[in-house]
């Protein structure tokens, strides 16, 4: 019997179900077939079946279970075909027995499976961009074209990146498991790092016409909440979700109606999302209670909390922010953190003290291609009444950024120096 073409409403419904169920579906299949790439292919087959059958039959009462049933049947059929080709009857019996066990207890293991999938998709054997792409594909349920659009690359390029990532995991025989012992900390750091990368790309896009990509921020926060639910005693997981939610509370105020950038000090704080602020502060309290108050994400969240608690820009405790950046520089030293510390120092102690810190970074050439270094230096020079030097720095910063909104703002600041 021919299948009905999905209407736009049905397709949206199927995609919504997929976005919710993808991680659990792929995770459960990966435990069954011990190959995340194959698991993702089976899950995609089930999605195609849903698009073919649901328009006529209607969306089932338990769509996740329906998708899992279809995918597992195809997995078992594939196992039978492989074993029949190899004429290995003994292995057939063992594999099918395992498959039946999975069918019985899959729901009992679903949370552990999602956590295993998260650690597998973010395995250090993959490059950071590959980890990010695979995480969005398998855990967030995004289509390849959506991921490509988010990172401003052609869809075929992103598809190849995802295929290579799955092949790398298979070739390296990465086990589908949550690491333990000495392996846990670095592997958890990799997972958190991927979520942090996803959020930052959404919060301040590196290229393109828009400053922010809220969808990426939302997916990073959603995955972060999943991680904290699955690993409730990991303080850095709570620190990261605190940081993301506090930062995301300002998303709606970061641009005006025309998409132009509104700097932090000029933002309408009435537009900040108070629900996200409350959730972020609660997550920060949880991280501190678990002993993770000095973790790199918790310290950054504490900095964001200083802004969130200030009712006006003038009430911001810049002295505390500068002190927190000094702590962060010890916990996770980097030139970018030193640059951010200089901004806080300029607000707390004046632009002259901050310019010394920035000039030290210029002398080291550590951020030679980082547009915010000349942008910060230019802002300090404006405050020190050195407009000609400031204009040159603003223009240099504009030439280094690929984000159109940032470039427009920097060139406008350069023009203001002339006037």
C-alpha cells in the first residue's frame, strides 16, 4: 500500500519527536550494536519509516517506543544477514540472545546509555569541531543541514565531517561506556568543553551576518541540563549550566530591533530573562555546595552572577569581577582570560592600569589575530583621550573579525574617534 506524503504539520511533529527522542534512541541502539555510527544509521532509518507511515496511520501514543521498535527490528535483521553471510550459527545465537536482552531492559538503562553516548560523541580521539558536529547530530537531533548552517559551512562539508567522525570512532574501537577512575576527569572535561564551544558559538557567532544564534545556545543548555541530571554530583557540570544560563539571560538584550550590537553597559536590564538568572544562580549554588566553586566554569558563572545581580550598570561590583578573573587566570590560564581581566581592571582601577596589561599581551603576540585585543586597546585609548591611536586600533580590529555586526560596530567606533 502506498504511503502518504507527510504534510508540513506532520513533518514538524515528526521532527519534534525526533529532537526529543534522538539521544535515547541512538544511545539504546549503540548499546545493542556497539557502534554509534551504525546506531545513528538505524535511528535515521526509523525516522524515514515514521515520515512514511505516520501521515496515514497517525502519530502513535508512544512515538519513542515506536521508533525504537522499528530500529531494533532492522538491527536484528542486519545481524541475521551478516551472520548468515559468514555462516556462523554459533555467533548468530549469541548475538540474537543479546538483542533480546536489550529489548527487555532497554528502558532501565536509558539514562546510562545517553551518558555513554555523550562521552562517546565527545571522545578526545575526535577533533573539537568533529565532537561538536557529532554531538549536535546524535544528542540534539539536528539535521546535517541545520548543523552546517549553524557553523557556516556547506552541507556536504558538514556531512563529510560527521561521516569521518563516526569512522574515526569505529576505527579506534572507542568503547561505548562512561569512563571511570583516572580517565573520568579528562573525558568529562572534553564533554563540558564541547557544550561550552556550542554555547559560545551561539552567544557570539564567529562569522556571518548575526551576532547571536539562539538555537545553538538553547541546544547547549538542553544538553547541559541532561548532563547534570545524569551526573548530579559533578560540580563542573553544574558550574557550566550556571554559566550558560546566566549568559543566556542577556541574549534578548544584546542586539536592538535592527540587529545592531548593544554593549553590556548599555543594555536594557529589564529585558534580561529573570527565570534563567534564578536557574543559573541556583546551579552556581549547587556547584559551590559540591565543592566546585573554584572550577573554571563556576568561576566564570560567578563573574556572570555579578552582572546578573547588579540592577544597573553603575552597581556592578567590578572589583570583585577583577578578583574573580585573577582566580580564573590561575585555574585556567589563557591570554583571552587576561584580556577579560584587563577590561575588569579598567572598570575597577582605571584605563591606565588596564592598558599596561593589554600592552603586555600585544608584546607577547599571543592574540595577534584576535580582533578583541585591538578592540579593547582602542576602547582604553579613547578613555585616555588618545583618539588617533584608538581609531587605528578600531580599524585593525574590524579587519580581523568575520562577524558583520561586530565589524559594523568597530568601524562606527573608529569614525566616532575622528569626529
